[in-house]
């Protein structure tokens, strides 16, 4: 809530607005006045409002419709609405409360009662806002904890992924250094003929010409892995931006490469010209790392597994399907797997937070994620859907 609470008063009668202003301003509240529903909705879009005092009977758009639109819009649904009306009818009161109003006051009202109810609902909103802030901060902490835990379980594989190109870089560098030393020795020797020196140069070029390329390839492989680790492990980017889900999947596969390469074949199918989604790219990578790692853990390491990733557009959503040919998910656990700390693995392998955190991330992006078993017991399927853009129907103001 603002330091000075802002109250929007909506009434088609000017004297009613003047009365509300006279009762509220001396108590330290900032008042905004609107004489019809449409003006009130416009003000809600441009001002940060803490409480709405709303008349029911107004020409054009009545108070019920205004309340419905306030509660239907994600940007304003948290604002408490207090109906103030001359309609002393329980059916009308019930209708207002059903639409999401926090309270109902009948005209003529006692000023002290109005002031007390305003104070109560502002205090409740301030408390609720604080609880939501704490919940959001806790959710961020859980997301980061899951990221670090996932990196911890992948650490051995990531170290191997780095050590392999590093080993080749060292070997090629040693070979190149040895050959340069031999060539230098021949060049500085007074006993080396011009023909011998020419042959030595030719041999050096033929043998070592591609060594710098191989060193550069190994170094670039390390750079890619380290960049993926850096992006994945940091506290997190702020907000959302246009993101390619294909890029997120590729970065996740880089982090999971060692988990997959020995016993899993990855098939990826991406539809052409897919639009980006508005998302936090780091969090999207986290979702896919969790899905890929779970699939790798589920598939039998004694026989070849298959991980199939498809990315396509379904109406206004980008859909990613992740399928494995493991044993599938026990039907009784299809709902349980999304619960925090539920895990079929031992404590060293997983925390049980991965899927719960992933569901929270997707929900925060106005998307959906669900799990199901493939046909004829051929493994599990996880589906992620994210909106291509904000397609939420919004009739806030016509």
C-alpha cells in the first residue's frame, strides 16, 4: 500500500462524491473522484489505487459491471471494492459480494462506520500485500535453491564435460609447442640446409595446420559450458523479455549433456518460424533442465533410451513436449509429483523441488505444464505450454 492510501470514489451524484471526499481527506487519504464507471476504469489503469468506493446505480455502466471488470483484470483484481448504495436488498448485497466486493454499505450511512470500514479494508490490503511480497520472495529463494541443487547433482558430469575439451587443448598445445621447438632448432642450426628447412616447414604445416583450430574448438566448448553454468546458477534476471524456447532447450541440453550422452539418444523437432515468448529465459532453462534430468534418471542405463523433444505452435501457445521411453509414472503419482519435496529418488539424487518449482515458474508465465503416460506403457510425457504473447482477454475498458 502507498504511504498515503489512495481511494477511488465512484458515484454519479456530485454531492455524494463531495461528501466522501470531506470524510476521507482529513484522515490522510488521497481521493480520486469519478462520476461514471468508464472514467473509474480509466483511472484504475493510470493510478495506483488501494480501495474503491463504488455506487451501484449509475447510468451506462452500473457498479456491478465495474466491479466485475475490476476483478476480471489481473492488474486490478487485488484492489478491494466497497459498494455504497441506497439499495437495501439482501439479494443485491449477495450479488455484489459474489462479484468479489469486499464489503457493502447502505446509504445513508453513518460517517464513523464508513471511516472504520475504510480503515479496516486498507489495513487488510496492506497485510495481504505484505504476505504476497513475502511469498514471492520465498518463491524466488526456492527457485534459486532448486537451481543450485540441480547444478550440484550435475556437477560431476559438468566437470567431465569441461575436462574432456581441456584435456585435448593441453595435448594439442603440447604437440604444437614440441613441433615449434623442433622447427626453431632446425632454423637456428647452421648445419640445416635450405632444402631440409623447406621440408621441415612443409611437414610442420601439414601436421599442425589444424591444431589451432582444434584448440579453439575445445576452448569454445568450455566457454559454452561455462556460460550455460553462469546463466543457470546466478540469482536470476529481473522481469521477462522475448525468449526463444529453442535456445532455452539447447542451453538445458548443454548442461545435461553428460547425463544423456552415454545411454540416451536425443531427438529434437522444432517447427519453423516459431515466435518468441515473453519469459524469463533463465527460469525456462531451469524447467527444461529439470525435465531432461528426470527423463535421464528414469530411463534404464543398461539399455539405450530415447528422449524426444518437440516444439510447435498450438493456437496462441508455443508447446514443448518432452517424451522418454522409460517405465512411465505410476498412475497414483501423476498428481503427487508436483507436490513440494515429493521424490522417488534418494536424498543425494534430488530434493523433490524440481517439478514443484517448474510448475510455479510456468504458472507465473501464464502457461500450463502437465504430465501423462505415453500410450501402451512406453514412457512418460511432459507438456509445457506458454502464450506466444499476452492473449488474455481484457474487456477492462470498452
